[in-house]
């Protein structure tokens, strides 16, 4: 980090159990280090610049009954120039289809630590979509259970790696790789056909 993050964290050292600052192989390598050190039942990943939406976010999840393997809520995106997008997801009837199209917000997802022990850590060969790959691996591939949390859980500043790679060929290649890995060719053809049909009908109207 070159933005004084370490200096800020040192101010709260008495409240942090583990603090490691060293070279790594990218953000997902760093997140894997956190998983290996974690002792709790669930993991929540907050990267530099991310923050909880309110001081009640953790308490809301802690007091929730019938927790699933993955429990996700909404996220507030702040883009350059201060433009704010409130992304409150909705209950999903088919997470297989949902994860074909988009990733769950990892900053707002409480993930059972045992999933990483069973199905492996984040795949560091992905530059920006290892979290998407993991969700597909656990939920689509292994049928991990999912819960929807209504309120916004975190605030995400869209000015880092995600903003730099969105819409690039490298990003598209990673998405295709995930789809080819966890979805059959018949499923991919069906989704593509439905997308084309919806687009055609929409233009016809």
C-alpha cells in the first residue's frame, strides 16, 4: 500500500488481532492469508477503502437466525466524482443463473470459513474475479446454501482495480473462463439464446 493505510491501521493496533504488511501476489493472495489466519465461523473481506455501512452491520448478521453458508446483503458504490449507487440486491430464485450473470458483492458477504477448507481458497490465477470463481465453485458446483440480507452491509469505493478492468478483454476472458468451468455448453447456449430472444423482442416493441 502506498496510501498511508498501514499508518492508519497502526492507530488501531490495540483493536486488531493480526496485522501483516508484506509483499504478496495480489489482492486474492492477501485475502487467502487472512483466511488461513482466521479463527471465526464466518469471513467478511473489507479491502482498502471499503467500510461497513453502519456500526449495526455486524450486529445485524450476528443476531440473525438460520444463517446459511453464504449470507449477502446490499452495497453502496461510490464512484469517482462522488456519484453514489445504492445496490440493494433482491431475493434470488436461482443462484445458478444469477452467478452466470454477476458476482455477489464480497464486501457484503459473510462466508462460512469451512467452505474454504472444503472447496479451496481463492484462485490467484484470476486478477479480478477470484471471488466470482469461488462463489460459483461453492454455490453452483457444490450447492452451498445462500441467504439474502436486506440492508446495505458495506460501502465500496469504485476507484480501484475493478474500475480499471471493467469492460476490458482481460475481464471478459475471466468471466468466460468461469462460465466454461461451472456451466455446461448446453446451459451456456440456452442462456445466450434467451438473451438474444429477449433483445430481439425488446427491439421489436
